[in-house]
């Protein structure tokens, strides 16, 4: 079992990932979820659009096992794949430690089922968040105020206005919905 690096067309990384995965080749593609705001959306108070971007644009990490004839055929058939990264006239093999370290930082990697080709045709899709009602108790997920209970005053787009009592004095706090979870 060897992990090797494929050089692919930089704007086709996810398509090539899907192509290889559908042909039973194990591919590990660490990705980041990025957020975008256009000027039109900034006027609508913090509407953010998320999209998936590969961490290594133009490269895929694949697991090579046993007979490589099938893999060579798949690479030859796809115009978006340039070939392997070479070292001394042989494909460069990554150490298992490097892969383990990457998987520790980016545990899931890109999953074909999560981001289907149909969803990627619309590259940017808006985040959909839960709707909260006034008076509902919530708490922060992380940070210095994690676990602190607050009551919802109102919801504006993807932001919540919360009431926080500090030493008996109520204070309004505004935060993004993704930072909050319901109190169960």
C-alpha cells in the first residue's frame, strides 16, 4: 500500500476525485470550507455563502495497491489528470506518517457523497441555519463563553441578538448562528 500524488487540472480536483472514487480507487483530498461575501450580500447583513475548496489545488493523494494497470488506464482516459509527481524516474511515495498527520488535521477529507456533482454545478450555496424564537435559551458552542446560557431577543438573517446578564445588568450580544446551539 503506497500513497502517491497525482497532478491534476487545478479547477478539476473534485471532479477527478469523484471519477477515481467511482472506479474504486481510494483518494484522500483534504479540503477547507470557505466563505464568500459579495458586495450585494454585505448589504443584507452578513449573509455568507460557503463552498468547498481543496487544500492542495491541482493535486490528489491516492492509495496505490497491487496491479496498477487499471489505474494507468483510468489516468490515460481522463484529460484532467496530468500524471504522477515523479522522483528519480518513479512516482513519489508519501510516508504513512505524512498521511496520518494530514488525517489528524483534516480527518474527513472530501467525500463524494457529501458534495455530489449536482451540488457542485452551483459552486456557491448559502448556509441554511436553524430559526430561533424570542425567549428561547441557547448557549455558545466554543470559546470563552462556551456553555453560558443566553436568551434569544431576535434573529436578523444569519445572526442572533442575545440577552446576556453580566452581574445583574442585561447586555445585548450579537453573534453568528453557527456559534450557537440550543439548550437541551
